[in-house]
């Protein structure tokens, strides 16, 4: 018997082939080599490195990946044409474990494209699979659009491919049309019906057009498939493919109903997910399963309280299992006292119940105005609650004169520790003049590390969001502000960062922890 009957599911990654077919996801040669190395290091069984006949660049990438490979099977894709198969073999032949993957569309819609009759297509399959097997002892064959192919004809073509030497039979749901029950039933019927099915590996390749790719793949595994074709982050044609991270973690987490092993080191998932997102240009959506920013984040007060008491109350897997350092409990308007107390403890602030109550009231008021509450926001609330003080620095008024006639002038009035003072300074542009005026009013050793402006809306009346990062004696503070006047937003961001440094000096000494504050006016 083959591995078909064992509790081992082979992971076939096609990020470098199907994934790269996403419009705009083209990777450079060096990026492909890097991703292939990461996939092999993670323990992926088969890497479909590309479509060698598609371009000279694709051929070179597959060729070099094959030469560099150590343990993984390196696969190239080829149409059911002799030149394609020969080119594919040239690309993969130097791999430690090469594979040729050849395919042809078998559904009525796809048969019409080359204008082949059923018999003519059957002859083409026999000829091309035989040719591939004469070159390589590891041949995969796929009937494209299998889920819309007549069942009897699908059985006929698969039997031909097996007799011609195919060692893996892949059943693609090319257009993401099927549902999990249909996916399972098709695999089960094929294995039961086709002579020689028990001597090959059946695989599944599911697209996500109806959002069911992962479910369809897992259903196929339950029915007897032992290879899943997938991509990192679900990258691929149209709505994408089965996501590698989803099927691997589903098999790992639900071993009670799917007792199958993979060779993937799940602790490396997050790293490769982020790297693929970077090189492909496709950012991972925040609520994406397993690898999204919010996959292990909890803002609801009820959820945060449960997580602090027992992580299993709201997490079915450990973030460490995919390469994260731990769970995130971002503070926002839905957060409760338990999460706020935990955050204060993390910041080194110990408060009593009455103090926590006062801070919590102020926190809720702030959270209603902000999408996210940062660490230094919390420290500022503590300062205001426990000492009753306003910010140490506060802008009273600012007037800037600038243009082509000479240097810009900033006329500034500020309160420093409750005392009003003013300054008039010139600079190379309005922002430079403003920052010089602030330093004149409040002399300091803080060094400007970052000044960044972004428009948050369109049009000439757009709000400008300004970020300022300052460093002073190893402490780093980030100030942010938004205003329709860029200079005003810049001044407030700069002052906010100075206030955060002032708070840090008073609360946590020289602790080298980045702090931030956002002010939206």
C-alpha cells in the first residue's frame, strides 16, 4: 500500500506558481529563491516553483530553486504538450527530488478550448503522461476543472493517467464552485471506482471563489485525499486558493476528528506569511485566519477578562504555535477594567481599586474618541488622575508667516508647567520655525528622529496626520496629531512627544521603552 492509506497529509505549496498569478503579485528572481528556501525550511513537502515554459525568467527561477533544493520535491507545471513537458524537465531535473506536473482541462467548457473530442483528449493524456513518466519517475496529473467534468469521463481520464505512469492525481476545483460535501463525495467515489486508485496519491487543489477553499480541502482529506495544494496567505488567481496556514493549523488543532500529520513547522508560519505579503505586495487583511493582525487580538472587555484568567476561553490555538510571542489585548472602547489593570501592571504602575475606577472613567472617555489607546495615553491618564495635572506643555496660540519673501516666522504662545510664555523665531520654512520656537520656550536635549506627514482624506481641506519621534537619553517618544493645518498638527505632535518624555522621566525613569500619544483635533 502507498502513503495514500496512512495518516500523513503532504503539503504542496504553489505560492510561486499559482500565487504569483495574482494580478500584481509578480516576484523578482531573488524573492522567489528566498521564498522557496523559507518554504523548504518550514517543511513543505512539494514546492511548485513555477511554470517553466511561461517565460525565460520563470524557467531560470525553477532551475535555480531545483539546484538549491535539499529535501523538498521541486515541481514545475506543464500543459499537456510535449514541448512544455520537455522544458519543465529541463528546469527541475537537477533537483534532489524532481516532479513534473502536467494538466489539461477536462470539463465540457475546457474541452471546447482546444476543440478536442473526448477520445482525442484521452489520447493526448496518454501520450503526454507517458512522455513525462519516461523523463521523471514522479509525475502529477491534473484534470483542470475536474469538479465540473462528467463523472464517468473524469474516471476514464484518471484511469488513463494512472496507467500511463502518473503517481499523483490532483483533483482541481479550478473555479471554486464546489461545496465541502461535494468535495468529499467526489474524492470518495473516485477512489472507490477507479482501478489502481489505491496505488497513487490523490490530491486536492481548491480555489476560494465562494470562500470555501479550506473547507473543501479538509473535506477531501477526510474522504481519502492525502495531498493538499495551497499557498501562503491563500494567494492566487481571483479570490485565491486554500491557505497553507489554515489547513495546517486546522489539522494540528482538530486532530480529534482529522488525525493526520504534516511535516510543517507551524512556528515559522507567521514569518513566511509576512515575508510573502511584503514581496507580493498583497497585505494580509487584519481579520485573516491564523496570520491576520487581529487573529490573536482581543478588545472586548468580556473576552479580555476571560483571556487573562484562562487563554483557552477564547483561543483554540496558541499564538506561539504560529511564531507569535503571545496574545494581544489592545485597549479600546470595548475594553474592561481587567485589561486596563493588566496594562497598568505591564507599564509598572500599581494602583488601588479607587484609583483604577477614576482612571477607567477617563480611559473610557478617551477610548470613545480614539480608535486605539497607546501605552503613553494610559500613563498620561494616570498622571492626570493621580496628580490632577494637565499636560506640562500646552500650545496657547501659534501664528506663522511664510512665503517667497524670506525666512518663515513663527510667533508662539505656550504654557509650561502652568506658566504662560512666548517666543518669536525664524526658520527654513514654517515647520522649522515652529520647532525652533518650541525649543526656545522649552529648552531640551531631545533629538528629532522622525517627522512624517500623511493626508487622511482627499481634497485641499484634507486633514494632515503628523508623526514626530524624539529621542532623549535613550528614551523614545512618539507624538501624533491631526489637523487641517499641517503646521498646527506638526506643532502639536512635537509638543505631545515632549510631554510624553516629561511623563516618562517622572514615572519610569530611564526605561528604554517606546511610548506614543495621538491627538486628533
